[in-house]
C-alpha cells in the first residue's frame, strides 16, 4: 500500500525556499517588504509543493484566481439544484472553477449575516467574483463583482437575473379563473424576496381584474419550504368555506399542498386544483401544473454575466429578465 502523503505545511514551504516561516506568511498575506526574487522563489515553491494557499499565490501573481464563488441558502433544495445545473453548464464551458458556500437552510437564524460573511470570504483573494442566489440582503458593497439570481429587491446595486414573477402569477391565476375557480387560496413565499412579493401581487391583481373580492383568510404565510406549506395548506383547507383551488408560490409549497390534501382525504384535482411555480423536476413526476421560470437558464446566464464582468466586457443589460411560461399538466380541473 502506498503511504499516505501528509498535507503540505507552511514550514515545508519555508524549508524548501530557504526562508523563515514568517517570510512565507508575509508573502501569502501580500506584504510588500519582501524582496521580489525571494517572493518569486516562495511562490514557485508553493506551486510546486501544492500548498493549500496556492489560490492566494495565484491571485498575487496574476490578480486572478479563475475561481467563481456561488452562495445559496440550501444546496439540497430543488430550486437550488436547478440553478446549480445551469451554473455548472456555464462553468464547464469556461476556464473557471466553482466554489460553493451555503447556510444549509433557508430558515437558518441570521441567514443574512451568514451570507454577508460568505461573500466577504469568497471575495477576499479566493474568487474573482460571486453569484448570490435568493439573497437575504438588500445591498452588498464589495470591490469584486457580484451577480444575483432572484434578488432581494427588483433593482439591487449589482447585476441581477430573475423571472417575470408578476406576469407568471397572473397567468397561473387567470388559468384557474378561466376554469371557473373563484375561491382560490394562496401560499406565499419568503417575504424578503422580491419574487415572492411579485407573485402575491399577481395573485391579488388577477382577482381584481376578474372582479373577485380578495379574502385575506385564503392567503397563508409561507417560506418556499414544504414543511411550512403543509401547515399553511391545512390552515386554508380547514376554513368553513374551503377553496376549490390553491396557487402555491413555488413547487415545493405546492408539493406541501399535495401532502396536506392527502392527510385530509382530498383528491387532486377532483377535490382541489393546485398550481405551483418554478417547474422543478419533481413537478413533472407528480403531474403538477406550474409556472416555468427556467431556473437552469438563470444559473447559466448569471454565470456568463459574471464572467463578462470579470473580463471587463460590457453587459447588454445590468438587469436580465427571463420570461415565464405556464406548464399545464393534470393537477387542475374545471370547477362546476
């Protein structure tokens, strides 16, 4: 059996370069009081030995790391997985590598603080730029470029990409209204995200357009997660006058409606019509009618935008919208 190679330490770099550990440390930290020939020798040794700070060394040499950071709330969430597919596709077509940071949960305490710390760490000589997905922060001020997917606000202080959330919600609601539904429940998303705000507005404006009074008891708070949406759906479905349809602000929430309906012995679509938003892979498996916002394309587009900024190439548009599309499957039927 081949002996396991121990990790290269800063002491190994110092010994090989014939300098002190403090000198290596000063070079890695960008200090300017080390002679250039000594600095070059240390950087060469770092590359040859494969020392773990080689990203920092590469950055000092070329002012580039060829690494892009990706910050997202939960890598297991189907929404995040679809975004990552697009990011990965764009990365494979580029000279860049990818580094992913996550809080692990959209409901994690102080998520905004985690996000700010992650972005700061990634942009501190580790990456050339960062993509933020479903940001919990209204604004981020950094020296290196940032591109956001599904931003906190409609016009953040950095380039962003998002779907036509309002138009998508209007299309979903009008489809239900055309099927004869008038008592339609709504499970909202994360309130700090502009996408959730726009979908709620589309729900309300569609009802107004069709002359249907808005019943606030039919609107339940959610956070785009399935566990919370199950409770929200049961709340709505327990009303004395039960809705004939529910529009969920995303597909995970719609899946929660399916779970709640099953627990309450309700059939979909016979007893309850359901529409989601996102068109994640699971939506097709459960025959869910939903609004496709082309998440994979969002991830790919965001990555290409960031690479353009890193390469000092102009963007056609700082804010890019991807048009949504209603995908009709079998989770809705006419309300007689």
